[in-house]
């Protein structure tokens, strides 16, 4: 049943049920399902209807019965912006919620999966951690020059003066660009969190700061790396470093291993592992990322870069048997052809790094025909949001 509710309708005294994967809480009203943002399960709240998906989308506007886990949100744009979903919840509880997201999504894969899922590894920074922002710019005469983020549900641009999860350098750069946005629809700012390097795209005219840079530089585990404007790089550098350490530990390297690093990006994992193994094949489709990796891996003579889509390499013949495959795909997961190709390589170990538990589940079902889950280590790459990163160690099932 879907009653024709108008936006801005206030619904009072709603009881909130369990958390959903998008960071909302489920509720019901007059036979309709509601997804309520800004709430906590078992709270009683007043909400405002702001949109409609399959369900009615609502924001909390008043709390009648508070949860003990509720804290005051730090950002004045919380809920209005829609970029953060969990900022009103204590950080310890956020980590518990994210673990439950992983458990709920993967529990049907294996009966005893809960025993294999670790607690979520917290981020040292709960705010000011993001090194990359893409801002939208208003084109309406009334709000000309405003820039910020598009609300996911209302599709309206929310003008942002300061984003609390962005590195402060990004907020500083944004202020410097204010008043110079005429004719633009979007711009991006990327900064080094460990140095002074940054890039702003596109190029701005008549500014007292440099813009239009093709790349910037960051230190990753004390190694200087280049990151070009189109290249992917993790937004939380410190957590990405932890992730690299975990992968190195899981591999239990002895020095004679042959590793296939699929979706290798600018070469960060290959850079960390190259000194500990015999050979790495790094596969990446993005031209800019491969060009970055050539520079970043210049001193790693045992890494061979292959520019191609992973799914297109099913006929590729490696000179050696592959011992370990690292998969770090985008949110959509790994192409079916690539998964079958990896299965045919028959490595003793597959390490799957995922930022989307739904696509992870889909891919593990396929890999599960020959591999079993050893452990799943969730990692909080994106504090204050619904997102959770997972590192999954898969071991080949012995015949």
C-alpha cells in the first residue's frame, strides 16, 4: 500500500524498528513502509516526509523517546545534505551497526559466518578524514555561485560552507574558490593529508592559488606516490595504510610468492608487497592510474604492469603459477568472466577487498565453488556514513 503523501508532511510518534543497509531505520505508518534517516532503532520520533523511493523517505525532526546511543551531530547540514547517515550515533555504536550490515548481508552464504566476521576496525579520524571532494555548483540566478552537495532524495543542492568529514585543507580551498564559480557545474578538490600537495579541477582564472593541476602527491607508508586527477585513490589514507598492513599479514609471505594484483589502481598494494615477494602482476584498466603506477613502482623491478580490463585477460598466459590473487574492484564488484578466469588460475589464496557488501556477496557465491571463507575483516573507511569496507581472505578448498 502506498498512500499519496505530500512532501513536508509531519508524522508524529513513529516507532523505529531495525536499521536498514542504507543507514535509515524502518518504520510503518497507515500500512506504508517508511525509511527514516536520523533515527535509532527503538526510538519514538516525529518525522518529515522528504521524498519517495520504493518506500517513503523521511527525516527525523523531533525525538520523543531518545536512545542512549544518540549524540549531538557535529555538522549543521546533517540530513539536509544526505551525505552522512550515522553522525547522530556514538562512534562505538556506528561500528556495531556496520558489523551487523556485514552479518545481515552475508549470513545466508554460510551457516557459521558470524564466527568469521571480525569487529569493525575503527578509523583514527572520525572527522576531517576525506582527501577528495566533488562539489556541485548552483546555476540558478537566486543561488548563483553556491556550491555543495546534491541531496540524494530531494535532488536539491545544499550550499556547504564547511564539510566536517573533509580534510580541513579542502574546506580552506573551497572558501578560496567562492565567488569564482560562474559557468561551472562541478569542481573537485584533492589534497595530500601528509604534505602540501593538492589539485583543483578544472582550471580557474584570476585566482591567487594554482588550479588545473594534472596530479598531486601523497605519502603512503612513507613512500611518495603520484595520483592523477582521473585516478582512483582511497579517500581515507590512514585507513588505506591499515588495509595494506592487514593484506600483507594475511598473505603470510615467505619471499617466493607470485601475486596477481587485480584492479591495482595507482599501485599502492603492489608498492607495499613488492619487497616481500618474488613477482607481482598488477592489472589496471585506467590509463591515468597505470601512468601513475609506472612512476610509483619505478623502483619495484619485480612488478609487471598490465593495462587491461580484468575480464578481458582470460586467455592471458602467465609465466608462473599464481599463488595469491588480490581483488579490489569498484562498487559493482568483479565481472563474471573475471571470476571464472581467477578460478581457472587456481591460486592457493584470494584476498577480496570490497566497498559494497551486496556485490561482495554475489561474487563470493561464485568463488565459493572452489574457495572457503577464512576470515572477514570489516574496516571503517568512511566514518559517519553507512559504508563499510571489507577484507575477505579466501582459501582454496582441498580436493
